[in-house]
């Protein structure tokens, strides 16, 4: 598992600039280590949808210290490829989760909260 700093150095090798130019994006992907210290933290952001979320948070492009403009999506895709060798989808992660009974126990709270429930005939 690569540290965010090494992902940033890899970005420098590819696009120039400094590690500090890229570190916030790579650190954001790995920030989920706060929740889980093993590889499962990656399920939160390490997928195609996470790449688009990074683009929404950091902007479509990043202007690095040399003045070069780099698409954030390319930086994020680099991170995924370095971690996995490909870009997984969120569904790739979901299909590996073993459903447990508690996961599907939704409570029908609408009956107690919606005064109009059950009065459709009026």
C-alpha cells in the first residue's frame, strides 16, 4: 500500500511540479485510513465514482507550481492504477460485501410520521 507522498512523487515524475502540488488529492483518497487501517478503507473512495468526486472537490483541473494545468481525473486515475493496476467501479467493491441480516432491516417509520398515511381513501 503506497503512502500518499509516494503517489505525489509519481505525479511529479509524470507532470512535473512538486509533491506538494499533488499531495492534497492523493491524501484525500487515502484519508479513509482514519476509519480502517487496512486495505478496506479503499472501498470508500478508490473507484470510478470516487474519481469523479475528487474532480468535484478539487476542480476539473489543477494548476501546478510550474504553471502547467493537469486534469484532476488523470491524477486520480494514476492513484487507482498504482494501487490496483486498474480502475474498479463501486459495484466491484459492493459485490464483495457479504450481506448480513441487519443490513436490510429498514423500519417503516412513515406510518408513525406521516399523518396522511392510510388515509388515501379520503
